[in-house]
């Protein structure tokens, strides 16, 4: 998009050339160190300038992997007002590690840019702090790097002695070829975020309209003590035992009904407060919508049909290393965000819950050439970081304007480094990769049979121990469900499972055999090489699309509030409103919707594979038919705790009991695909496309067989019940047609006869005891 405001220009300092580095003759060992004068003051340039003098700066110990060297620099440097300045010594620095790193007596800065002609390090020193990042650039210090001295290969670097160990904000101005036809997008007027910045500073309060044009800069913290993880270890829950809960950190407690203190609503600490709910529900893994730093106000940077919205889902990454700073409590900023994220992970682990991050490596926040929003990669080396076509225009396999050049060696290493950082620094347990088919494209956009990045993640010493999950499609049409390059490690969001279960349970014809295949683990898709049923992430509902309540309440999407005339969001929802569009007081329709939601959830929990449910479905959250609610920071997305209380003894109870029943019966969590001995299908009419009733028995080695029947007809079906195992009897655990608490009785109700009248649009589960 068109730039709305100039970013962090240096108005009160001499031009970069006045403090540029240049090589000189070897420096005598006894020479005295005299450093740059770095101003943190503000005001008129003439008021702050004193006399220009000759000064000498020692630049020594260029500690790269290629050895060290000593040099002396002679330069013109301007001294600043002594009450607002401090002298620092500089050295050439070293190329690795990338980012800002603490070395003895100072801080090293290193950044990659293959095509840059000049690189300038920009610093904001305490006490200017984050307020200047929000409101301006008073006191910014700029140090131009000499390519003959401060560059190793394609990495630019500098060491500054005695910088504060925390609270320094930094970025880069980078210039280079101005030839857009060759793929370059350099703009030295913009201060860019270091891709390797471990923390990002900017706006402190989520959705703050007074600071919606905030700039973002990298920062670091070498001062805080190491986090006390105590005895925290990864839960290492076997994949076939996982029950995943997809959730949004902010939306989980942002609503007043959460009952948590106002200062921590919508924060990492808010999640900690509400862990007891997750335990009560029974899930053992949370999949967090993006928690990498993103700009929630991006839609409001220019006039457009979406400028009333706030990006609350977070699929618009600014930086891959930094936790979302506005998820810190009390507007605490990036250092507190990092601390509180760790506290959240530690608390979840203590509750036996794993933490999986939804990560976005397919595109960034920087848009395209029509609406660019340059914050980092685009201005650092556009030609390296993004896929460009033969005309040097952005390829758009993400649907968001740009596509990250994932399999370029430099970009691939950036992604791997960031993933390891989240595992090693923050103890996360796994990752779900948004639009992961992008990761399977080469630098020219064509699909690769063995994409290097996907393989590297599967084989990496750290990452291979994590849960790794692909969303196996992208917006360029690369649909890889069941075919994602996996090295027997990658799991996949099974979009086929979602669509087939939706269609069967709502009553579409000709799907009985397909339904049987899906709940059996989708062997047609995943029984290849050493893949297992748990490589299928089974879901009916995810953040993107209808909620479960809306799936049974709306035939069409209702996205008018998004500002795009209803043109956004998926049109193929395979939903059924049960006879009336939207809210109704009709008791029969309400009861039918309740049955259908229970049918869907039961099918999900008894399916072979890894189940995933969406936050809020446990009480029947509605978005009133909006199937693309990414931009609504309100009750449309926020968990409604009052509604949970209203549904606790009915809807929630059923959902929680179903989760726990799955976890306590390994018959639903087989590590291998079903064999003939494992299941009996009570069906001899598979080819009848009009049949929408399926019954089967799962056999247990312990004799605790389970009988299940799903009736998607609009009439009763009298099902013949097979004989139970020897010395056992059938007990009714589930009948979705019954009212709570009879709809789910975990210990089972005995007295089941040789037939059972299965109600329209309902399902039953019998347990042999």
C-alpha cells in the first residue's frame, strides 16, 4: 500500500556519510579507544551540534570465521551536546550469528543483504525507548557500514562496545539498485526490522487507534535473568493420543465475560487463568493461531473497504522470531511478552497440554507492489526473500500479495533458525504450517518433488522431534492432501475428511463408503510407506470457515460486515441450516441443530487419526454466518464465557465427555490402520447411493467392543444389534437424540436388546461391558 507516514527518519543527526567507516593502516597496539558520539537527545540540529573535530576510532578483532584483523579509522565525526550524549567504541564486528547478539563488552549486529549497496544501522537508545518508536525518531543514531570493513560475503556487521544490554531499539536503512524490473525494492527512507530480531517493539496496546500508524523496530534483552523453567519438559504425547484444540490467544479471554482482570484480558497470562477450562474439556494440545509479531492495524493504514477492521487472527507476519508483543498483559511490551509466553507454555505443560504454533511462512505483511507496506524483507533484499515472476512482479500463491521464497538457501536457513528458536527458547512442542504447499515450491514457483525446506524440517535434529503439521494446499491450486512430501514425519490437515463428514452427516447421498473410509483413518490417502492414521489431522471445523453452530444454522455465508460485499470467504461450506436460515425460536429446529452438532463431534472423536476441534464449539459459538471473521476484534471471535455457563450442563457436558471417552479407550487411537479383524461393517449394500445409514463394530483385544451407528436419514432406522462378545452385554453410552444427561452416559446404560431404533439425524454408541 502507499506509505502513510515516513518511518523513523533521522532529523537531528549529521548525514550517514559523516560517520561512515573506512579502512586505514594497521593500528598500533597501544592506541587509545575513542568512539562515536551517539546522541539520544532531540531538538534543533544547530542547538545540538558543537564543533567538528578530528577523532580516531579503533576497529579491531573482526572476529569472523575467517579470522581477525586490526584496522584504524580516521574520520570526521560530530560531537553532540555532552549532557545528552555518550561515547561508544566500534569494531568491525562478525558475520555470525545474524541479528543482535551479546559478545564480550558489547553488542554485535549482523544482517544479510546480497544486493545492498549501502547499509546503515539505526539506533534508539534509552531513555527514548518505545515511545519514540510510536511517535517519531527523536534521538536516532545512524551508523553507516563500510563494505570494505563491515561486510563478510553478503553479511553486513558491526560491533558496538558498551551499548545498554536492554531497551535499545534498532533497525536498518538499506539502499541498493533502484531497478524494479530486476526485482529490487530498496528504499533508504525506511528503517527496516532485522529479520533476526528476537523481539520487536512498537504499539503497546492491541488495537490502539491512537497509535495505529506505529512503527516497528527490533530490540533485545541481554539483561533479564534466564527464565526459570524449573522441571519443565515437553509432554511428548504420542501423536495418536492427541486431541487438539485450535484457539486464539487474544480471543480466548478478551471478552469481559472471561472474568479475568481487565489488565490481562486477551494476553498470554489470560490463557494461564483459563487453563482449568481446557483441563475440564479434556484436550491435551492447543494449536495457537499466529503468535509471531504482526500488525493488527494494517487494514487501517489507508482508505479501503476493510479499514474498519482489526486483524485479530494474525496471519500477516512481521517477524518470525518475536512473540506478539501486544499479547503481553498491561501493555507490557516485548520483553514482558517473551516472559509471559514462557510462563504460559510452562503452565500448559504442567497441566499436561502441549503447545503447537500455527506459523505463517508462506507470505508476510508487506503486500504487493500495488499496496506495499515495507517493514523488513522487501527493503532488505526483495529479490532474495520473495518469489518473483519473469517480469519481477510478485508471485501470489498465498492470496495475500506476496509469496516467501522458502527454498532459497538463505530464506530456508532463516525459517529453520526461527523454528529452532521457538523450540529451544520457548519450549513449544510443534508447528502447524499455514498454506504449507508454498513450502513445496521452488524459487520459480513450480512444485518440487523433494522440497529442501520440508525435508530439512523433517530431518532436523531439533525439529524432527516436534509435531509438524501441514495445511497441504495453497492459493495457487497446489492441493496436496495425502500427497504432501512427508518423509514419514509430516502430518496433514485432512481437508477431505472435513468435506466428506460434513456432506454425509447433513444427508448428502452416495457418501456412505467415503464416510466409512474417513472415520477409519483415510487409508486411501495415508497408507503409504510408513505413514500412520495419526498423520491425518481430522477436523470438521477450523478457524477459517463456519463455526460448528453456524455449520448447522446457515446454508450460505453472511460476510457483509467484512466490507467486501460478501465476496470473501469460501462458498463451498457443505452446511445445512436444518430448515431455517440463522437464529430461530422453533424448538424442533433447535433440537435438530443440537443433534447434528453432537453427531459431528461424536464422529470426530471416534475416528482413527488425530482430532482437532475449534475453540468455542464446546458451547456452540456463533459468528452469525460469517465464515471469514479474521478482522473482527469483538464477540464475533471472542470466547463467550457466559454462553459456556449456559451450556455447561448440556452441550458442553456432551463435548467434554466425548473427548474424555476417546482418551480412555484406545480402540479409537490405533497406531496402525484397521485390519479386517479390527472392524465389522454391518452393511451389505455399499453401492446404494440412497443409503445414508452406517453401522459398524470396532473390536477390542480386551473384549470391550464398540458398536456405532450414524443415521443421516430423515426417518427412524431400526438397526439390528450384533451379539456382544462372550460374557459381555451392550451398554448405551451415546444416543444424540436423547436429552442431557442421557445423551452421554460414560459408564453405559445396560439393557440393550437385539434391535435399536435410531432416530433421524442421530447417532449411537454402545459399549460391550
